[in-house]
C-alpha cells in the first residue's frame, strides 16, 4: 500500500517522509504517542508554547539544513544564553569571561587563561581515568567543582569519578564576553512553536498517532515496501542481546501569576542540594508578553519501562551492546534505522535532519 512505513514521527522520521513524499513516494507515518513531532512537540497553553519534552533551540552551520527548515517555517532571533545558579551565585554559560570574572574577579583573557592553567598544573593529571579527572584537566578545579560536578552527577545518576572520561572529551571555553551558547551561524526557534515545523514537514503525508508498531507488527510490516525505524533498536530486535540503558527526564510544570519569573528561558541549578537540573521559562523562547508565565522544573532519572527514553548512556558497556544490534541492522536491506534511539547516540536537531536527508539520498 505504501512505499515507506515510517515508525516514529520525530525529526528523523518526518524529515525522511518529507524527502520521500517530494520525490513522489507514498508514506505512512505512525507514532505511539498521541501527537506527532517526537520530542520537539509543543503544547500551547494560555498563549504560550510549552516545550513539552524540554527546551529545543535550533542551531546549525549547515546552510543546506538551514535553508531547508527556513523554507518551511519562519524562525525568530532567539539566542541561547543559559545562566547557572550555584548556592545563590549566578554564572553565565558557556564558560566565558563573564563566568571567569564572577569566579575569580579576573578582567582580561590573559588573567583567565593563567588561572585555569595554574589549576590544571596543580591537579597534575596527565592521563585522565574518568570524567572528573578529564574535566579538571580541561578547565581546572574551580569550574569543575562549581559548574560541572554536581550538575553532571544529577544528570547521570552516577559519581563523576565513575563516569568515563570520553563523555566530555572537550568543554567549551570562550575567552570573550560572549554569552551565546552556540557557535553556529544560524540559530532560532520557529515563530509560533515547533508544531508549525512538524505540520509543514508532514503536509500531505498520512500520519497516525496513538499507533504502536509493536502491537501489530506483522500487519504494519506488510503495509510497505520499506521501513524507516526510529524507535529503540534493542526493542526492534526483542532485546535479543539485552537492554540498552537510557536516562529519562521528568518535568514539573506550573502556571505562575507573574509576567517574568526568572528573566531567562533556561537557568541551570548546578548544586546537589537542588533536586532538579534546570528551570525552563517557556515564554522567553518567543519573547512572550503574556501577563502570566509557565515554568518547568526538569528532573533527571534512570529510564524505566513506560517512561520516555531521552539520552543513551554511551559508556563502553552500552556501546559494545549497541554494536551487536547494529550488526544485525546492517543485514536488514529493507529497514533503515535512524535517529537518536535507533542509532543509540545523542543528536542535535540539525544533525538529525542532515542524517535523514543523507539516508534518503543514499537509496
């Protein structure tokens, strides 16, 4: 009945569907959630687009990707400038001259470089054995203790000394007074929210929500010549070799009787004494002027059955397990595996779109 069955309506799936549809192919997109768009889905509440699955800021230096998405929807000028709070003190992110001045009172790049280098020498680490040693080796003890250690342990649910060093092979350090978190050429949020981008990508394409591929797998497999699978690769193979590990995220969202709660879209809380990792104030993504505001407190947790799998745990054990599933996937000529869960790696949005374009072009 269809050229392609696309399992999952996240960015990879719907970008692939758009490319295939524009080439005259018939597509059916299915998703077990009650909405399309995957994790970029926004829930409109009292005039504010709430980023239901956490903040998403589109950024890229790939002009082809930017031209593609901006041909579908208009983007605003939102620039990501998160703030970190540690025991009442405020710091700008990424690590830049504003951060270094707040930490040490330094005023010049030379002073900041000297301070970091001094702490790196004092640590005396030549071959980092874990995330803690890797971070100290890169940015010194103060930045690690205040802005990395406890925040990372909340995110991963593990001590930094128990996490592999490769998780932070490098850390962004900027010796300018520039608070823009990203270095990319293009950045913004779709005007009117991400659902407009989802709707544009799915325009003219059949999409069925509340539809679980695994509840009637033989039926769905018989609907199309080829399958694009964007779910968990271990689930596709019935957990044959065991289950891959993921981190999940829980949100506590509330509407506040104030027009401006924290003055910024994203504020990270880096100390362990605060149980959540950050607070998102959604109206600031679109420069909202509503008389009220909506915030979400974000809590990190281990993934459990029934929860959303957000982040792959890319340690050596899980990566080795993924490679076994990947070997099976490479022997599936009829199935294309793509996206964060199917490829078991973290993806920025532009990279997902680029990957989907390449997957379609490779056929």
